[in-house]
C-alpha cells in the first residue's frame, strides 16, 4: 500500500519531484565539493611547499666542521668524512619511501676558477636512478612484521626538481656531458656568459668547461659553480663520494607523540607507541628511517623549512575546517529550505489524506520515505557533481607545472554527503509535515 | 493606509516574519564571514609566513662593509610598516680553542624574531661575553654549556662563556654567535656590518620594498632570497584563489536557501493577495505592499546577518590565529545586498506568478 502510494505520488508529481531532487543535488554538490577540497587541500599545499627546498639534510655521522663564509667553504682535510653515492637509491626503500619526493647529493671543494677562488659543487641535476629490488619487511618491537610491496622501476630526481625556485638563464647542464651552471654573482665577477668556457683548477688537475646556464637564487649559490657529481668526484679524486644529501620528504606536522619521540628518543617509546610513530610520516620518523638505510649517516631536520611548514599547514588546516564547516552548514540550510517549500506546497494533499481517514503516522511515514528517497537521489547526483566541481576548483587553484593532481575521491565523502543530504531532507520535511497534520483538513483543503 | 496594512500584517504574523528574518540573517552572516576571512586572513597568513625567515638580504655593493649607523634607514617611517624585522650580521673567521670557526656577531634580541625556528639548548646570551655555538661546532670543539673559551683574531683575544647550543639543521650549526659589539671590538671593525637579513611583508609589497631599499640605501645591494619569496608567493596566490572560490560557492548556497525560504513565505500569502485584489486593490499597490515587506525583512535580516557574520569571522580569526582579523569593508554591503536583493527578488518573482492568476481561482484554493 505504502509502496504503491509512494510510487504514484513520485510519478504523478514528476516535475515537482525532479525540481526538489535537483535542488537537493545542487546543495549536495556543494557539500561534496567542499569535503573533497577539505580532504585534499592541505595535502596539496604540503606538496606545493615541497618544491621550495629540502627539509632533511643527511650528513656523515662524524660531520666535519665547515668554515663557510660568503659562499666559500673550507674543511680541514683530516676531518673530512663522506657518504657513498651508491647508497643513495636505498632512500627509496624506506617505510615512507613514497613520501620521499626528491633528493640530491652534494660534494664541494674550493677551486681556482680563472684565477678566482670559488666553491665548485658537484650534484645530480636531473638523474634517473634504478630503485633497488627485493621484498622488504619492517619488524616491530612487539614482534609484528609488516611487509610492504617494493617499488619498481626508476626514480627521477636531482637539484632541478629539489630547488624549483632557482632562476636559471640558459639551460641546466646535462648529466651525460660536462658543463657548468654558474652563480650569477660569480659570472658577473668573471665576466663570462652562456656559451663561454672557463678553466677550473684544483692543485695540479684542471679542466676547461663550457658554461650552460647562469643561476640566480639570492643566496650564497650565486657565488658558486655547479657541475654533475661524477665530474666533481674525478676532479677532487674522491670517486663515489658525497659529503651531504638534501632530501625533500612529505611529512605530517608534529603532534604530541612526535614531540615526545624527539625528546626521549624513539627507542624509549613503549612498543605500541613506537609502532604508531614509525608508521606515521613525521619528520622524525622519516629521518630515523633514512638513518636505517644509509650507513654511517645522520639525518637532520632543516628547521627553517620544517618549522615554518608545520606551523603554516597547521593554521591552514584549521582555517579550511572552519570555512568548509560553514559552507556545509549553508548548503544544508538550502536543502532544508527547499524541502520545507516542497511540503508546504502539498498541504492540500495532506489534508485530503487526513480527510479520507489516513492516520498521522501513515502520512508522516509516506512523506519521510519520500524525503529520504529524494535525499538519496539528490545526494548521489550531488556527490558526482561535487567531484567534478572539486576537480575544476583544484585545477584552477593548484595547477603548478610538475604536480600531477591527485584529487583522490576519498571514500568517506560519499557516505558523508549522503548522510547530510538525507538527514537534512528528512529534517526539512519533518516539521512542515507535522505542522500540516496539525491543521484541520477542512482548512487546508479550503486553502487557508 | 499602506503603512497601516504593512504594520498590521507584520504584527499579526510575528512567527513567519521571524523565520524569514532568521533565514536571511543566517545566509547573509555566512557570506559576510566568508568574505571577511577571504580578505582578512591574507594579511594574517602573510605575517604567519614570516616564520619562514627573512626574505631579503642586504650585502655591501662596492665596499667590503656596510655601516652600522645606516641601519636607521630601516627604521624610517616609509619602511617601518613594510619591514617586520631585521637582524644585522658581521662574519669573521677566528680561532676558537685553536680551531678556525666562523664567528658571527649579531643582535640576539632581533635574530630571535627573524629566525624563530632556531632551537637553543641552554639560554640565549644576554651579557656581552656570552656566546651561542652551533651544535656541530660545539661537539667538534669539545665545549659544553657554561664552559669558558677563548677566541683569537689576529693579535687580539677575548674570552666568552657558552650560554646556549644552537640547532637549526643548517650552516649555523658550524658557527659561533656572539654579541655584535663584542665582535666589532675583537676585530677592530667598529660600526661595520657584513650583511643584514630583512623580513619584509610578502606578496606584492615585496618588489616595492626592494625598490625603496635600493633608493634609500644605495651602498647596499638588496637581494631577494628566492627560496623564501617564491614559496610565499605561491602559497598566497593559491590561498587567494581558493578562498575566493569558496566564498563564491557559499554565496550561491546562501542565496539558494534564502530563495527557498522567501518563496515559501510569499506562497503562504497568496490567499491574502488574492483577497486584496478581489476587494479592489490595484495590482501595483498590492505588489508594493508585499515588496515593502520583503524589503523590510531583507534589511533587518541583512543587518543582523552582517553583525553575526562579523562575530563569526572574528571567532574564527581568534581561534586560528589568536588575534582579531581586520574586517573587510566590502563584506558588509555585499551581505546586506544579498539579504535585501534575494528576499526582494524572490517575493517579486512569486508575486508575479500569483498576481497573474485570477483571484477567484486562488481563493477557491486550486
């Protein structure tokens, strides 16, 4: 009986039903778009920030004391310590390897460039490295083991992707041929331009290298020259060595657990907490995992970058939560108001049913089920619309070259959108239906 | 006459009018709050970004040093509100306990502001013979907190006590920091500086600040630290687009809900309207009465909404940033216009439909 009534009522009022579903859908579109944005916006921001400098510095455990002044750098020879370049690909085998978005090794020495003292830095500009294969297990203190499927293939990284803020005039030097990227300050002092050649000498070794590009950074790099790592290793006769590695890793802002782990050391955490800490991409745990795979290394947080990022993203998240909560509230209001109007227009129908002997419960049930169906229909439509809208918004907001958009359709969004749509539709029709039931059938039928 | 009808109608239908006003007020308040956030938050976030550190560095152009007395330029009133903080530096290599170390003279009270990420174990130096040493330098030199050590530069020598150990993850961990005046005395470089870090307001203002600095302090070359400046630019630009879009969406959603409420309110009164017309009321006169009512509801709702919205955005500002945000002047007229415009538009729209019907049909209830 109820089913037949429902089907008839929905069918006969096709146009009206469509209109209500449409308006519920519009509002749910907004809800779902807002939720989509809320779930991904801070991640997108975090990713965005990662192109503005590494946040972890890996150095040898016995880090030598450097004397760095005005872009020059000296290290006492007896103190020198190095990392092995061959160990670097292991960075992509840590537990949080997907969060390691880039790294580059550095090896530098003071050299004589056309009679001037300058720092020559060997690095990877844009290198494709194979990721070591094999299954990996991560064992925990309480005996549990987790296996993580290995990454396959190659990983492309280097200074070029790590330091996106560098303004390079000309080209970045290539990995397979000798060439120099020169700091703008030094280029001005030496009076060389792109395409020119400069002589670099260290002790009795020397090389003549073509200038491929001029870099402007505003920092000390402007007084230095950059070559690919292999060339530097040969010139310094330090085959296979690097003195430090900059790593850019996506991390979560520290919370109380991370702060405690930093204070007392991860080894002193209780086993369950250790596991939680290890399996969350905090700066501390990612650094810890780097130290696990690179022998004789110390991973330090570059606090200027990490602190600012943590503070900024924390604030952003809070702002977005407020803004989105507000938006969801307005959208819900819109659904509710629509439902009120829809029921109101059908007062006479309610009166008629009552006059024909329907009891209040039945009528209420009919209208609530109808509202529920409308909510579900509108909610699903709105969910899909919201996905499209969010995609549109995020393309406009976060389209930065080099970042593929990964607006993952979060699993939680569909149920939340539906819940809001249905809940609000029910709430919106409950009160006006009740109100209509209270009225005398005669009155409603008369139209007062 | 019109006024009497209007007042009477408002008095008799207190409940319905209150509901309509509430709906308008809610919609308008959310729009006002969103717009306030959109404009107010940027300034706050730009300031928040200062924790990223200085975005400008001043270095000598031709001579080897900058003059300390020229720092007054940065206190000039044209630059005062553009510059959030600055810290002067003098760098020299000196022998500390027999090892070469980069010795940096600075003003600690200022550097604490420009470089808030510096983590100091122990305490910040206060006296003129106290020093801050980078963690790596301290371990290489074998120094602990409160140790005394000597610093030799050419023929002069001074003794310092180690007040704090510094951790930054950067080059500072290899350096030793002492009060600027002490270092100038040690190196006989009274009144000289090697660089000044300047933390300036981010975004569009930055280029102007650079231009002003170039003119005001010609002996210094102003370099933009691109790492910091670019990150700030990118974040602010994206934030701006994001908040604009969200405000727009909120505007649409709020409009929808006000529209639905006002339509219901107008529909409820079609019998009344028909009755007026049946009793000989002119169409325009009847329309005017209802429009005036909608206008009143929109105005009251809009004003209420503006007040609530302001409050809401200040609450958000307070809980996110711990301080008030500057309300945007644009948000209030927009909120008000939304309230009045939509309620007027809706009631006119519904009225047109009803007035087109024959009064007799409406009164019969069909």
